[in-house]
C-alpha cells in the first residue's frame, strides 16, 4: 500500500431513508472510487440527524437501515471500506465534549451554515445547544479517526478549515511535553544522517520562508520512516511547525466534483422539493415521472421549435447522453424535428439501465437483514478500535488518566 493509500478518508451522511439519483451522482459514485484508493470510513450520521429531528426520532432507525441497504446496493464494499453508525461509537461524543472545553463560542457562531440553516428551517426551533455545536461534532467525527482527507464540495470547505483550526488549537494547548525539543532532536538522529539532514533543511525552509511544499515533503518523509516509533513520528511532525507534539493531525479537504443532479422540475434533486427518483423506484414509476416532466414552456405544439437550455429534460441529457445523442437532441429539438416524448426516451432507458442492478442487489440485502446488521456490527467494531486509540492518547495528554 502506498503512502496515499494509507491515509484515512472519512465521510458521512445523515439518515434520510431511501436514497435518490442526487445521492448517487453527488456522493456515492465518488465513495465507490475512493474506497479503492484509500482507507475509507463511511458512517451514518444519526446523531447529526438529531440536531434538526430531535422531536421526530421515530423515523431515524428505519431511515438508517434503508440508507445502508442503498449504500451496499450501489457498490460500497464492506471489504474495502469501514461502514458504521455514528452513535455506536461513543468516542465521537467524548472527543466532542473534551474539545468543547477549549473551543471559543465565536468560532461556532461564525460557521456559514449555522445562520443559513436557521433561516432555511424557520419552522424548527434551532436555538439549541446541539445545533450550535454540530460543527464541533463534525470535527470530532473527523479527528477521532485522524482522517487525512475529507471529501467535500466547495460549500463544505469551511467545515474542514474549522476542523484544522480546532486541531491546531488542541495540539498547541495539549501537545507540549517536558523536554519536547530534546526528544525531537533524538528522533531526528534516529532517521539516519541523510534523512536527518533533509528533514532539517525542509524544516528550516518552512519555518523561515513559509514554504508549504517543503512542509508537505517533510511530512511525507516522516511518514515513510520505518525505524522510529509512533511517538517519535508525532514529535517530528509537531517539530516541523513549532514545538508541540501533533496529537490530532489537521485534515485536508479533498475537493470533489459534486455534479448537481437536476430534479424532475429543473431544481436540484431533493426530497424537500418532491422531485426525486429513488434508487429502488419501480421501472413503471420512473417511466411515468420522466414522461410527465415539464419541458420548454414555449414548446406548446409538436411543431413548435424548442430551446434545450430552457428544458429540464436537457439537464438529464447532459448527465446521461453520449455526445451523438446530445447533438441529435439539440438539432432536432430546435428544429421541431422530434417531439418531447421522443426526446425523453433515451433518458428513460439510461436511468432504467443504471438502476436495474442496484434494485436487484438491494432486494438481496432486504431479504437478508441479518447479513446487513453483521456488516455494520463488524464495521462498528473496527471503527471503535481506531477511535479508542485516539481517545486514549487524548485523555493522556489532557491528564485524564488515573492509575
């Protein structure tokens, strides 16, 4: 396994029940790719669901299992990735609590989505401690696995940057150990003459000139060292940036192209807009939904020329159709060479072909609920082992070990 593969990737989804094409194209297809490239942790964020559904918890459990079935059906492989449920790993909550003691209130209040969500969900009372603190819980989700990469769209980069700031603050407060500098220098000597010299040069280049590339190279150099302990590696990583040990590594945002999946009405596909096609929807229902989709409002009669850019169906062609098909649509729609029914047919066929194997695999998992539970139980055990290691170290540096 190369150095990039050894990095932990963490991503989660709130349990919303059966998933739709927006989830498949926006998140899951990316997860399928990542699971072959990194050590991935994918989790059901059921505690996060409570931030807005604290008064409607009855729907959460069923939604959790519906979502997991869809993950497995699309090809998220428990042999490649660790799948688990957030609330089964109490270390998430413990790290959230411990970090809350040193997190400035103003940092939470300035998170962009905090006020946005309050405005969007005005029918909910979101003036709660849990809602204010959910970005901190998100950060604990990431840091408890020491995830190096977090796949996000551009709108979520601020959350990863917030997590980096929290990790930096935590390391600054709790990463100072007695004789740290002496121990770091001893660790440098253990690298061997050649590597020690390179490490010192890169550290100097970063600290004196702010050379980010030198920092990245030095961090990679430390990670490849086979003959030094994990404790010394942490000292070396901390010594690069200052004089404290790195307890919680700062994650990086892994920017992903989250293609905006259009809904049946041209808006973003979302359950709240009631414009979705679910991954397990029946072929008859899919066909009916596509056939009754609105088209270019200017095209009233079959003989009226249309404008694809003003038609929601064209947004689906951009995702599903070949270059030749798109050319055929553009030319024949604008010249009234084809009707809207003909234009929609390739979309119907493409979606049916995409979802047929997913629906079939989902049925197998629905018929064997015990196998799904076994997969999750195994994933939870593995995730908790990793989380426990982090918390042991966190408790130790915070002085919460009593023997």
